[in-house]
C-alpha cells in the first residue's frame, strides 16, 4: 500500500503537491476548505469569511481615528465599481497597493498613494519586449557583484522614469527591498490621476494628514494595502510558530524540531521570479523525504542553516515583515535541487552539449533545467529550453510581419555583461 499524504489546501502550491505525490507513487488526500480548486487565485464575487481570493473581503477597523468614510483592506477590494468620482486614499505601495491605485485612478476623481519609504517600480516588460523575468533571472548574473547589479538596475529603472521626480525614490537600494511590479503606475502619476504622498500621520473626519505636514481634504474612501500576516492555525505552535511573519523552518520547508520529516510547508517563500517552479522543487524534495529516499540533516545542521539565512536576510534587506521569507531565485532553487540530486552539472553539460549549456547559463533560467538528471528526469527538457523563444513570441506575434535583418539573440548590455563577467572570473582565478 502506498503512503497516504494529506495536502492541506488546493491552491497553486497544493495542486503542485498533489502532482508530485502522484509522481512518487504516493496517495495524496487533499483537504480544501473552499468549494473549488485554485485557492487565492480562484476569483469569486461573494464574501467568504476566512477564505480569500484575489482582492477578497476583510474590512478593518480605523483604530483611534474618527474618519467618516469607508476604510477597507485590499483583501476587500475586487473591482472599481462603487468608487466612481470619489477621492480615494490608497495606503501602501506594494504590488496590491499599486494595482489598486492604478485601477481606481481610471474611475475616481483623484487617487492619493501614501508610502512610508517609497519603492522601486519595475515593469513586467523588459528589453526588446521580453518578459522581465526572462531577461533578469539568468545564472550569469549570479557571478556579477551585487553592487554592480544594483547600480545597473537602478540606472535602467530611472531611465524608464526618474523615481525622484515621481516622488517614489526610496532611501534603500533596489536589491534591499522586494520591488513593486507595475506597468501602469508611472502613466497615472504623469497624468495626475495618482498623486504620491508621504506616510499617513492621522485621519480626521473627512481628511488625512501626512507626516510631512500636508493635508488632503474631502477623502471619500481609504484602501489599506498595508501587507498581510500568515500563520498555521491548524498546527500546534510547538511545531510551527510564527512571530511577526518570522518562522523557523529548514529551507523554509521542514520544521527542524520534528523527530521525523513528515510535515512540509510548500510555497512559503518570496522570490523575484515565478513561484510555481519553486513550489514544484520543494514538493519533489518533500515527497522524496516522505518516502525515505532523501534524508534531512541533523537538527544542529538545520538550525545553523536557518540562522545563517536569517542573518543574511537581515543584513541585506530593509527591516520589514515583507522580507522575512525572502530568497534569491536561482541560489534557492539550486539548494533544493541539490537535496534530491537534480541540480544541473554545468561542467559536464559544457563538455557534452556546449550549445545547451550556453543557453542554460547565459539565457533565462527555466525549471526544465532541473529535469536533465536524477529523479523526475524528463526527455523533453532540452527541447523545451531550445524552443522557449518560439513559445514566448507565439503568444504576442498574432499578426505576421517580416523579420528584421539585424536580428540578435543577445541584447547589447547582456553581451557586455558576459564579457565583463568572463574577465572578472579570470582575474579572480589568478589572484
């Protein structure tokens, strides 16, 4: 009889967990409090207590303020209907806050966007119209000093629009905080439909006072995009305890104090890249542990790893509950892949298939790279990597056009970066 594995939640990570269990010959039993699969990404119009969806409902209190208008959290915001011709205050400049501000600006008479410390704003569209993660998440960049990467990224972002002129420039660097990803915010600020304001000092009956001394009158609606907290109400605190969004788990997956590795938390990380590939690798690791095919290290080793990760995060990121589960995309994926023997061997790959190795090292880091070898090896991984750009372009090139004669596979900057990285590597090797 196969081992039975309880999967709590049928959201994005839960569905991946189910598939991974089936791939390993385990019998998954999924427990879902809702009536359908999809979790937070399953949109529904009605209000369901304790069960969120994209912009689902949770009305919050105004604490000591006596503001007379309506105050809701972004968890309560679903669509702009009902906000027409209103003066709206959005508090918080994370992804939810920026998305809400942009959408509300199209129907409200004026939107104000309050931010405590500002933010770097990244477009989803990168060089030559390529999705930004396909351009920015490449193994070659991990060999570039972080100060170089930050300096270049900030220059590129300010070329799109000057963050200082738009009132968004933070005191921290672009790699010291999870950035805001939004394509429409600069346009709405430029048109005047969104005005960026300082942190809120207090609410009055119909106005809001800010820490810089300015006041905005006749505010009708307030949308709080002030972040979220997470927890595990169904797990005893002696196993998984969450304090201020901080949790002690080995590689953010396994509680280190359990005698047996029979509990895994999937998807509890935040990375500058696609989430599902991370969840998939975590699930592949967890199912191997459940079957006894992969072993967890000693408790002492796990606690040391946890301590080192927390210290590294604290030294790099702005102190905030947003940055308690932050990881770097490729290094973290490689760590998990190493645990189950599926991390790509680039020395071997460069010798056996240099063209494919070049694509994997200098091109976008795709999850197919973790299907070359080991458990879960897939014969179609190479072809999937080699045909990436066909699939990307197919989705947007819906009208046939003539191809330009000077077509190039690598952008000018990327070519320069490759050259600089090779030179730097050679210098460090011979020092």
